[in-house]
C-alpha cells in the first residue's frame, strides 16, 4: 500500500470561495464572456491570453470558471498539473484518444474495458484511419509485442470492466516510456484508491457520473494530465475537446465539486461493505471475484498500488455461469430481498446490479466476449451505502441460497 494521500491533496489545493465571500464557489452560467479592450480578443484566439495567463475567458465550450474549479480540484486529487471536465465519461475518453491518434496511427488497448469504449476503439476508430490492437492488460509481454512504430498510446482501465482485472500501471508506464508512447488510464472504478498519475500514467480519464458524483443524477467526465496536453485538447483550431464540444455545464460542475470532499469517506465505506459481502459469498462457496480477496489473481498487485486506508473498491462479481441463473439471482435480490436495484452504472448510494454480457458489455461480439473470457452469467454488483451492513449480509445469504448458488 502507498502513502500518497489524495484527500490531503484536495485539502491543500487553493480553495475557491463565492463571489461575495460564500463558502461555496459561485456558478458562472454565462455562455460567452466580454473583454475590456477589443485587442484582447485576437490574443485569446491566438492562445496568448487564457484563464491562467491574463484571467481571460472566451466562451464556455472553451473554458468556464466554475468548470475550471472542479477540474482543478480533480487535478489536485489525482496529482496532475491540470485538467478539463467534459459532459460525459465517453466524451473524456474519445477526445483524449483522438487528440493523440491521428489518421495512420495505432492504439494499444485493453480488451477488458467498458463496452462503449471497446466499441469506439474497435468499430469507430478504424473508420477514422486509426488501427488498434486489443490485448489482455495483465499480460505485459503481449502489451510490448502489440506496440508498433506508429503506436501513439496505450489505453487501460485501472480495474477492468467488468472482470475487475488489475492493470499493472507502474510496469505499463515503463513500457510506454520506453516506446515513446502515452499511457492513458481510466480510473473510474478506483478514485482516491489509486493515484494513477503518481504510478506513472501520462493521462488519467474519468467518468465522473459514477463514484466521483455518487448520486447517479448527473453525468460528467474528466481528462487530467500535463498542461501542454490539456491545452492541446482546448486549442481553438485543433483541440478535439474544443471542436467536438463535449462541454460540461457549469451547474453540473458546481454540484459535483460540492460532493467531492466526501468522496474519500464514501470510497472507504464502499470498500468496507464490498469486502464484507465478498467474504460472505466466498465463505458460502460462491464463485465471487473481488480484488480485496486474497483469492483474486491480482490481489497483491492492487495492494501494492492502492493508497493506504481506502480499501479495494466498491465492485464485486458473482459468476452464475448462465444468463438465466444470473437473471434469477438479480430478480430475487431486487424483488424479494430488496438488496439492490437492477440497473447499469455504479457508484450510487444504493447497490446496482447488472449482467455484464447482456448489458454494459453487450457491444462486444460473442467472439470478443469469449476472448476476454466473459461468462454469460457474470453479475457485476456495485455495492451501495444504504441499509445496515448486517442486513445486507443476510439478504445476500438468503438470495444465494434461494437460487441454489450456495
């Protein structure tokens, strides 16, 4: 376990107060911004004056003061120089890849990632002249072998969706650096737990919709990295984030920023509850996977990467082997036991359950699902915070027994 404290990093970053001294920052809802002198406008378009250099804003698709506050807080948490926020997690992922990978270039990507990311990389990028090689991210030799002379980046998830396999970020960073390519890490499943930038990632992306926001009522994404790359994304002439326009609304940024100080506390509780429930299922002889369990193949790897005190995350899986049995388990847990809700996404204060092969990974072909060894009966469970833990343990026990898994 590591000693870097993202919670303290957020505390130490510059606090943003409201316009009239409010303890919460103000919401700047303007779409466009005025300048005092006409000569300033060409300087902004030329990139000579920016929010950081001259305090100049142009248009909220470019930079917005309220959205910048959230980006600054997230950058402090992750240990990067700066960042930008986007309207969705997919917005963050796609503009990052497209900024790095132009026509004729190549991307190495994990084959165990969110279905939308997988579809974008495998189906959409080739239409733009960008080829990719998708590999098992735990096989470092396969990663090395996949790199070509025109490779621009390696893309992985810290904790793979939905199998919860763990990417060895320090070793992947070494491979990327030796090859002269960028390492992009999606840290959506492990905010606060893992500081991907501190471990060697060049760029960290998030779906803020999940744990960071925590209430499943807002959507957002973030790209965090060095200033040079972030300003490339926002360049008025060639920036993919600027020109493709995945803009975050200022009111959304304000709401997420207000929830951010509680993220470390929430992640500790998500981890505590998930560990207890995973241990319960394991003791009952159920085919359960959770990186906090010593039985998980990358348990020691994740232990070496996590920040001390935050646990191993809020996601576990139960392999029911067949879709019918998975549906039976979810139905019993939702409708009979009131253990959780059948829904996609994660990081909510209630437990969310879905059968990955027929939901969030359904964009993958049957062949791709077989390649990544995704069981058709794999149920991904994002453990929530509501109800007493003791009650949830008993509900899970009864549910597993009812459907014959224990």
